[in-house]
């Protein structure tokens, strides 16, 4: 298939585009929801004060969010709110007949979606749908036309395996309405030189639309795999009806409407992967998952999280001589963190080690029903003062008072709280999710030689989690060894300057590609990702590539090395000037080449109806 031309979907030039260097697309996170992703967003924006950021917050409904949890850095020049399931975004009901030509277009688009499994087909769907949404296939047509009703009822009779037409009707409307409102939002936002989304899903779809409309680079930094996390949410969601009798279902099979939601998010994810370059994961397992889900391998790379070590390192002097007998879970009280397993583990650990306490340090307002269930569980286990719900805590004050950072999650990416604990000298005990095994036991010979900085147990294994915590807290020598390993690991591999150097390379490259495209020039696909993987440039043979010097071995680099890290902690100096790390020429992009001189350096310094209260199944919880 010939690559589609997006020129017919582009609006008029917007003169104030120079006001925004980077537009960050944020779904259900910063600045209204605390957590690892929000902390990372704040780090990134604060860490590049010479770049101007515009933030786009996508939420469920306005009433689902309180006041901002973060104070905006001064280089945030704009904040746009868009609520995906707000009645305010809906047009006034007005009967429409529709027309045969638009109905034929709808049929053709759905056929292409069902049959087209390659990048070009998905790009054609996006191009054609964006053009149609500006014409007669608008949101009013979708919601209120006779043609739309006829098509919806025909699809129900042809494809739906659930007996409820009412549930089918509202599910389809709820799923698809944000597609129209986001396409409209894309044309209303100020122009930016770069678009950067921190998830796929609806934010990733918006990023793909903006990138296609304006021919600007899209960066994807996927902390957790969005489709995997939404799948977990959807399988446990009680707002989705499973109307098929239990005896008619295959064991383990998801109901029709859950499958419908999952397919939607998979489709949006592939559109985002197609448009993004680079596609960034936090660690190698997630990079492989991105490729399995449709990302072009050449655009994928890893950039690990990094933290500001000194404030946490200063807390080591405040720690008592013996580790406090406190196992502390730091995180939101939500199902994906599996707080109930932690509570049961506290019962196990306190039985084995008298005097041990369990603390839960995190907000309870995001999922109040689950928080209530957790407190009821603690009461039923007669934990009393042994378990404490502390709410939000300042971590530099908390670290000297605890002996372990514990994560009982069923899904994680690369948890910042583990790194912050390491910097404060606090080991971790976690479930075997995300990069936790890598963070505790190391990746590669050099990292593994530092020793274990804690222990890993199975998911939902309260007995194993409690026993591991009691054993580590009850053995002072082993605890000291784990503490030393954690300190060495975070200082060598996971510092904020290392992360900033890697993102400087990404932003330098994207800004130069943006300028090159504006000048009518083309850029190579996957060049900066290839560079970050430590592989030879795309136009050089493998034996001609010099290994990165001093700035660390990215994924695929020197043997026995952890991805995206330097030789020693001392090599991770704060970024200077505007140079690119990882062996590249300072101030040059690995992607655009000599034509990049045209780029001037930056100046200046919830849920659907009936869903869970306060949360949207479609708005990512990070």
C-alpha cells in the first residue's frame, strides 16, 4: 500500500507555534494524580528549564479530580484540560438523516480497521477518519443520525455475542465519543515543535493525530504497558456487564464488552506506536512487549528512570544504628498495588518478628471503596496499631523511620520509590513485576556483582512476602549488605543526571527533526533510538561503530552492563550546555545530519455511566 498523504487534513498554519517547544500529553496523571509517572513528569519539565512546555491533561470528568498535587514549574507556558466523558463535550441532540455517501465511508473505514494489519493500512484509517470528521462524519452524525443507528443495530446483530443491545449501544457510544472530541481538540491546541506522550491509549491517539496533522515528531515514553494495565483493570472492573450465563462461557474467557474495550485500546496503541519515534520503555522486558504489540523495533529503546540522589542520601545519617522494624508500602491505595496482600503479609511478618509494624504511606482518595475494604481487612486480622495508614508522606522524612520499602503490586514498571529507598539506604522486598527483579538482583555481571538489595516473591503471595520481610529485618548483617547494594546500584545506574542526558539526546534530536521537516527535508526513522541502544548509526556498518565513551552503555551496548548507564556514578555529572550524550557529537542530532544546522537552538531559558466513582476505566492510572 502506498503511504498516505496527510496534506488534506492539515489546518492553516498557527503563528504562535514558536511559543511551545514540547507539548506533553498526560492521561489521568500529572498534575492532579500523585504517583511515579507524575513525579517523573515533574522531573522532566523541571530538568529542562530552557524548553517551553505546554501540558494537556486528559481526564474522565472534572468532578473526579481535586486540586493540583504539584506546583507548575515556570517553563510551563500552558495547561489544557480535556475531560473525555464530560457531557459538556457533547453536541446538542438534533435529529439527522445522514446520507448514503457518509454511510458508505463508515462501512469502508470499519472494513479497513478489521482487515488492515499493517502500518500503511492503519495510517490510511487515521488519515481518512480525520478528513471525514471535518466533513459530514462529525460527532453529531455518530450520536444522532438515522444512518448511524442503522449501522449500529446491524453490527449488533452481526457481531455481538452478548444478549443486551442496551449495553452494546452505550458501550459503543462511550468508547468512540472521545475519538471525535480528541480530533477536535487537536485542531484547537497551540502548535508545538514536538509532541511527547507518556502513554498510548487516548493520549497516544491524540499524539498520533497531532503528529500526522502537523508533521511534527512524536515521542512516546511508556512507563508501564498501557494496554496490559488496562486489560488488568478491565478484567476486574464491575461496571462492565457480563450478561452471558456462566455455563455458556469458556473458563477464563473475557465477556464481549471487556473484549471490545481491550480491542479499542490495542488499536489506539498501534496507532501511537506507528507515529512515535522514538518509542521509549523503562527496561528491556517492556521494550520487547512494545515490539510484540506492534512497535517498529528500530524505533524502540530504553531510558531508565533516575532520581535526585543527594536529598535521600542525606537521610542515611538520620537512621538509627539498627534498622527500624517497619515494612512500609509507599503508594496509592488502589487495587493494582494489591494493598490487601501487603496487609496479610504484615500479619505474617508480625507473627514471626514481634514488634514489627506495617505502614501504608499513600493517598486513599483515588479509590475510596477499595480503601475502605483494606481497612476492614486490617480490622478482621486484628492488626490494631501494628498496621498504620499514614496517608501522603514526605519521603525524605519517612525514609529514616522505616526498614524496608515493600511493593505488593500486580503491575509495576520501574518504581521510583524503590530507587528513592535505595538512595536512603533502605532495601526493598517486592513482587516479581516490572523491573523489580532487575532492580533488586541487578542486570548483567557488573550490576549483579553489587549483590541483592532485597528480595523478590510471587504475585499475591502474602505468606512469602511476609516471611521475606521478617527474615530481612531480623538479620542485621543481611540487611546491611542489602542496604549497601541498593546504595551502590542507584548511584551507579539510576541517577537523575544520567536520565537527563538521555532525554537531552531525545529532545535535541526531535527539535532538529522538527526544524528539518519545516524546511521540507526528510529524516531517518529510528536513528536516535538506534543511538540509545548503543548500536552503529543506520548508515554505518556494525564494525565501524565506536562504543560509547564515558557516557554509559545503552541497551545493546557493552557486555555485562545495565542499559542507559555510565561507567561510574562520578561520570553522571549534571548536563552541561546543550550537548548530546552517549558518544554523539555535542549539540548535534544523530538523526538529521548536516541539514540539522537549520534548527535554531531554543531561546529563553472515572468511568462511563455506572462506573467506579472518581475513576475512568479509559484514563490510565499510573
